[in-house]
C-alpha cells in the first residue's frame, strides 16, 4: 500500500481525550456560572462595586460566549475524529470481517 496508514483505534482514543476535555470545560463553566450567580450580590455599594455591577453583564456574556465556542470546538474535533476512525475502520475491517 502506498501513501499513509491510519490507526483508527488511535483516532478513537484521541476522540475520548477531547470528550474528557469537553466534560471538564462544561464542569468549569457550570462552576463559574454558579460563582457569578452566588457572588453577584456581594459587589458592594461603593463606586467600584457600582461600576463593576454595571459592566458585569457584558463581562459575563463574553466569558460564557467564549466558553461556548471552546466547548463547541472540542465537541466538533471529537466528533470528527470518531467519524474518521469509523471510516478507516470500515475500509480495514468491512462488516463481514468483523467478529
């Protein structure tokens, strides 16, 4: 065979790594959301607290939008790795040859 070969099992393993990264990122997002919800009311009544309270919704939105983008990308990579692994496996191990 010319060209290159792919160890489809390794692609599945790497997909699981990305799945775990996605789970960790979702857990961190949820913990961060809980912290914002819990601590939002403790900003204080001084000018610094008032300024932060005014800017906090935009700050939170950017943080959680970026986290969503990151989580979506992790999911996309894991899915792509699994699709490629299945495609390579289908060529190397057609259904009739599988046990």
